[in-house]
C-alpha cells in the first residue's frame, strides 16, 4: 500500500476518522490495529515475521533492564543483536552469500551448489531491524525499557515510518505513545502541507524523471557518456525527491495523529563536503550508524592503534556497513566503500586543500568558495550514485569507464537522450528547479510561517499543489513504488 495510491488515501481517511472518534486512552489501539493491517494486507507472512521480532525484542528489553549485573546484560543484548541480525541476514542476504560462494568456488574450478529457499523479502525489514537493535542497545546503556507490550508493538509497527523510516529511537517515539493526543488544527494543517509537498516531489518530479534514468541504466551499452552523465545527474534528483517525498508524507501523516518523527533530510545537495552531505542525507540512518557502529568501534580496546587511525578505520567500516545495509549486491557495498574513501581522503588531505585554496585566492572569496565546494560535493555524490543505481558491478564499471564518450557530438547527444519526450524532459527540469528553489528559500525563510501569515497565499499554494499533482503527475506506472521500499 503506497502513500500516493487511492487505496492508501481511503485507508488514511478511515483511520483518522476512527482515531479521533475513539476515546483518548484507546487511540493507540486504533493506530496499532491500522498499522498491523497496513503491513499485513499485502502478505500475512510479513506480519508474523515482524511480530516475532517485536515480541523477542520486548522480552529481551525487560530482561536486560532487570539483569543483576553488566555481564548478564551484555549476554542478553548480544543474543538480541545476533538474533535480529540473523533474521535480517536469512531474509535479505542468503541468496547473496550463496551466489558469492558459487562464484568463488567456480573461479577455483570447484563445484558448489546449495539449494536456497526463495523467500520474499519482508518490506522494511532493514529499517525495523536497526530500530530494534538500537532499542536493545539503549536499554543496555541505561535507558528505561518499555513495559507495555501493545505500545511497544506500535513503536515498531507505526505505519507512517514502518517501511522506509525514519529509523526512530525509543527515547523519541516511546514517550509520545503514552501521551493523550487530541485533534489540533494547526498541527493538522502543518501535516497536510508536508503530505502535499511530499506527494508533489514523488509524483510530479521523481516519477517523471524515472523513465529517463531507466532507459540508460537498463541498457548502458546502448548509450554514450553524455546519456550516462545526464541519467546519473537526473537520478540524483529522482532518488532525493522520491525518498524525501516519502519522508515528508510520513512526517505529515504522523503529525496529524499527534506524533513527531525525526527529520531525515536537511537540504543535502547544498552540502559543502561529503561529511556535510551525510549530516543532511538520511539523517536517521547516519546517526544510527554513528551511535551503534562508529562509536563502539572507536572505543574498543581490542586493536591497539593511534586514535586518528582508528577513527579513519571506523569511518570506513561504518560506510561499508551502510552500503551492505542498503542491499545484497556488491554495487551497494562498493558504493558504501567509495563514500568511506571520500571521507578518509578528505580528512587526510584537509591541510593541503586549505593551503591550495588560499594560494589561488579562493579562500578570500567565501561565496564563490562555498559554491565550488557544493559543486564538487554534488559531483562526487553523483559519481557514487552510478554504483547505487547500476543493476550490476559490470554495468557500473562500464558506465564509469565510458563517461567520457559522446561529448564531441554536443547538442545532438542531448537530443538523442531526450528523444521525442521534450515536454516530459522540460517538466522534469522545471520540477527539479522548483524543488531546489523552494529549498533555497527554506534555508533563509520559514516557509510555513510565511504562508500562515497570508491566508490567500496559503490557499493558493494548496490549490496549485493539488492541481499540479492531479494534472502533472507522472502516472505511467514506472517508479510508482518508492525506491527505498526495497531496502
């Protein structure tokens, strides 16, 4: 059930009506029932799987809190992490490991064949697995465990964030589940604004870009470097508008019910470095990896090395984990490794880069210097997106090694890429420009507050947004599913 479908709109309207009609103390029950239906309607087996993981984590949280000493707590949390990770590995990575071993044995001239049961990947398993692991670690570190089984189940299954995040923390969401949430007009208006904006980014912009990207990445050998470059550049905006659009809708839906989820994006394509990019992009994942992967790695005492070297190693390993979390393909692992290399090289060359910028006079022109850093960062991010979007490592390497081709053709190469879809391409570019313009303004002005002061402007914006979604939405069937649903 995708957010921008008629099925979801009907479901959402019914849930809102029932939720606010129910007694205050029972409203969490309405949300829990709606969340279980939302997740289980497509495949009941998914529901059994997530409830089993939820029950185990709830029980372990209580046991960890009640354990008499730290060694006992550590045994319990270790068991929980291993169990949850094993569940994720079985469902998401079994085929990946099997194919990898098959290739390695084949290279050695040996036969290898282990039959693997094909099981559908439970939607959102990577997101709620990390959420549950984070909860258990937090309880181990001293946070209070949740003692109400029903509210804990809602913490895990809350439908706005269930299938693609944000990856919520217990300290943020669990206390909100014990509050009585009344209808609030201003909060509802703010939520509807987010929903409208998210739907615009997804349906009008991301889904319109999708066919241009798909035609190149599905058949890279049929295209030149110009097409590959344009497709990769467009994909950067496709994935951003798709994923941040989902997040906006999720935050807006949650806000209407009275819940505040964490922000997941902060104008990432205005980042001035790769480090800055990861502080702005998929913030809930970045902060999770920092707290539960990077920090423990840099505080461990098993491997003796200088802290600076340990920090660099920790950063690289953390980004490897990030890549592997995204998908059971070597392309994702390589994508994570490349971002890790970006940051390690950036830290290692920081003094030289500062000296170079001073020597050429760029440091004396801060506005231009910032624009150059934004352009360089965006270029590096786009280059890494080749690995993220490619269907295989062979395709990714082919694209990377052929980016230089076709540029002598100039405008004709661009015309070949666009084909007969001039209007669609033009609308895609206008959509991208509009989204970036709004984000530029948001960096300087509180758009929501500005609209609230001018009712005529606010309602004009609402009507324009709704009409543009209805008339300009790309409803061709391509890219209808949110990209991050498959993670």
